[in-house]
C-alpha cells in the first residue's frame, strides 16, 4: 500500500523504511503527530538553553524593553491630560506635532530594533539546527551567522509585516490568513534563500491542517505570554503615575518594571523561534526525506 506525503500512517509505519530517521532531533517524520512535534520542540530548548537564553535576552528582550522606554520618554499623554483638564474644549497645544513625533520615534525604533531581533532569529536557528546535527556551536559563531543573514531576513520581515497589517486593515481576516500563509517565510529564507513567501504559502496549501495546527499552537503561546507580560507592565507602572521619568527614583523604578516585564515575555520569543523552526523541518519532511545534518548544511 503506497503512502503519500500528508497521509496519516497506521501503527505499522516504519519511518526508516521511507528514508526518515525516527530519532532525528529536529525533523519530525510524517506520522509522528503532535507528540513528535512537541518532543522535538522541547529537545531543542533542552539542548540549547544555555546559548538560546543569552541570544533571546540580547536580541529580543532588551530591544523590546528599550522600545518601551523610548515610548515612555516621548509619550506626551501626561501633558495632554493636564491641558485637557484645564480646557476640555480644545485640543492640547501642538497635538499633531507631538503625536507625529511620538509615532515617528516608535516606528524608527521598531525598524532599528527589528534588525537586532533578526540577528537573534538567525542566530537561534543556527544554534538549534547545528546542535540537532551534533555539530559544534558557540555564542560567537551564532552571532556571526546572525549578522550575516540579518539584513536579508529583516527585509523580508518588514515586507511580511506590511502585508499582515494591510490584511488586518481589510476586515481583519485577511491579516490572519496572511499571518498563517507567511509563517514559514523566515525559515524558508534562512534555509533555502529563495521565494520565501511563495514557498511558505505553498506549504500552507499543501498541508493546511498540519501547518495551521502547529502555527496556531505557537501563536497561542506567544499571545498568552505577551498578554501576561503586558498586564504585568501596565499594573506595575501604575504607581509611578503618568510621568514616571520626571524624577530619578520613579524613572529608575519604571525602567526596572519595563525590563522585568520584558523578561516575563522571554518564553514567547523562545516559543516562536523553536515552534516555527520545528514546524518548518516537519513540513520539509513531508516533501521528501530530510534530516538535521542536511538542514544544518543548508544554513551555510
């Protein structure tokens, strides 16, 4: 009885007979299901946590905290509230200029810190893939690879973000679809370096249920952890008032709260990195025999 990619396998199925290593540390063979996917996600974290944690902290957590601090520095809402309390019938002075400056700082900061985050995504991918293949890894090697691939990954990430935002503006659902359809674009760029959007979309079309399930689980963890981190930051910043940076003691406290909340969000970055990479490896397995060594070699 022939077995085709994407078809569920019965209990007699032997992955090795079809060119797969059922013990591969990164590639979930067809038929292994969610348990196989989860075990490889956890295995990647267990093997690489000592390198992944500093990578995530330096390239994801600290940039996110820095962007929050920047937003707080240029936030004009405290002055707006004071002026509205004095005269609620008129807009605050220089409202448009202040709003444009605030948004400009946030957008510029997001672009700059987004490049730093792409260094981290590429570096983390290099660590996970090479460890799964049994190759030597180091923090310096990871960051070296990350910096070589960051600009290309950054460009595709910016375009992806614009497409998803445009989709959300078009009645929300197109943005959700675009997010799922392009979820594999980052790994495709790093491993294949060609047509990341087209390849990612084809993966979704070819194995809709499988990819939707894996990406939805990953997104669920990211959203849940991000929500908790946001609540922690909002609640703990309340005692510092609307202008915490006006005094040294409240400024220090506010910055510490922001950094702490960003650290609470660390598992979200790690889940996104590991979940999408293991999902990509599983998608590749449905297209033909592949193993960790081959994927690590493709990174270059």
